[in-house]
């Protein structure tokens, strides 16, 4: 029984070992989220208000709003988190870090909405 428990423990330790993500994961995720946001914006631009009378035509714009909004929000959080990690200063700068994070979220939201 001891040998079986030892084997099981070794197998579990090996299976649950931390795995480092690929180095370019953040860039790929950011590119994908940007692409989804842009596609959703293009879909909403192409939608005509005259088509609003027929509820069958509401699916694509509704999906574009949900997916584009979710991707845009994730992109804002991803960029704000990256900036916060780059400029972390420990507990002493907690208030400054929070203010910078809020400013980053505001700036990224404006950037995504096309406001400068």
C-alpha cells in the first residue's frame, strides 16, 4: 500500500506541476480581443436602422453588442493589469497604483471608443 500511495503521490505531483504560459500569450490574446472588438464595431456600423422593425434581424447586432462589449472590457482590463504589473511599487504605493489603474482603464476605454 505504501508503494502505491508513493506512486500516486508522485503522479499527482507531476500532473499538478505549474506550467508556464507561452511568452507571446498576452500579445496573442490582446490581438484576438482587438480583432473581435473591431469586427463587432464593423457589424454595428453596417446595420441599418430600417431593419429594426423585424425582430429576426436583431440577432446579429445583439451578438455584436454583447461580444464586442465583452471583448472590449477584457481588453481594457488586460492592458490596465499589464501597466499595473510594470509599475508595481509594493504596499507604499498602493493608492498611487490604484489611481494609475483607474486612469489606465479610463484611457484604454477612450482609446477603444475612438475618443482621444
